[in-house]
C-alpha cells in the first residue's frame, strides 16, 4: 500500500483525477485498500487547498473550537494502540481504519480522551465543543464517559455534526467534507501525538510534493 503512494500522486499530477481507482484496478486492490489509499493521497489541488487551511496550535488560544469527536478519537486510539497513522498529502494526520460507522471504544479509549483533554488545557480555546454523531451505537453512553474525563470542553451528541461543527471559528477534523467547507483547521491528533512522542509516519518529502509548499511541524505545533 505505502509503495503505491508515489505512483498515485504522480498520476494525479498528470491530470488523472481517478488516480486512486486506476491504481486500485492495476494492482487488484481490495475495496478497503482503495479507501485507505484515498485517505493518504489527495489531488495536488485539494492537498494545497486543505494545507492552506491548517493553522498552528497557538491560533486556537482564545478562539471558538469545534471538534469532530469520533474523527479525532479514532485516530488517537489507533496510534495509542500501536497502529500506524500517516501524514497525508495535504499535511493532515489520518489513520487508515474504516471503523467510523461501526465504532466501538477500544482499550485505549480512556487514554485517548485524557490525551485530548490535556491538549485542550494546553491550547486554551475560549470555548470548545466536542460533537459525537448520534447514529453511532451507544454514542450517548460514550458522551457520558467523556464528560467524566473532559474538563475543558462541552461534549454534545448531535444528528448534524458536519453543520454544527462548521459554526465554530476553528475546526478539528480530518474529514474531507468538513475541511472543504471550513475556514480554519487544527490537526489535534498530530499535536496530541507529537507531544507524547508518537510521530505520524510521513510518506512524502518534508517539502511536500507541491512546488513551493513545505509541511513544517513547527508551524503545526506553534
């Protein structure tokens, strides 16, 4: 899978907007592998557009922050359990799991929530709201447990997470649908993991693969 990232991105640069599908067919990838590859590699245009929306952690201080709860938690839990998480072509950190709709808290759930709370204490937003999708099984129970741990944010169960989160000044999510409509994005999983010494795996040069664009960790972590 990782070895196919350069080829996929190269095809994007040649103008093949269906590069992921082309590579998937050529190498007989399974559906889950195609989805994973689509998380890692975005078109140069989307990669640039997304990366320009990412703000350093210091920009969260004193701002109104909306957090895509399950999106952030799944990535943190994956990394804490030893799974690889990746710096994707747009500079965002993502896991490659397909667990969202069938999400169940792992053994790392409490640790992930504590880590999220610690990061919020450091970032000091004026207000922070963590949104959980109500269709996810036991989301109410999950929210109750998070409220026992989280001291620096409100935890809300919502039927309209995408629209609710976009009401905030700064948004924490790696979901491409949300990023495309948001003005400012903060990569909470990347900030949280790097603070405890877990470095996401990068499959791209530090300068990025877009001329003139450099993904510098110092700008991510303030």
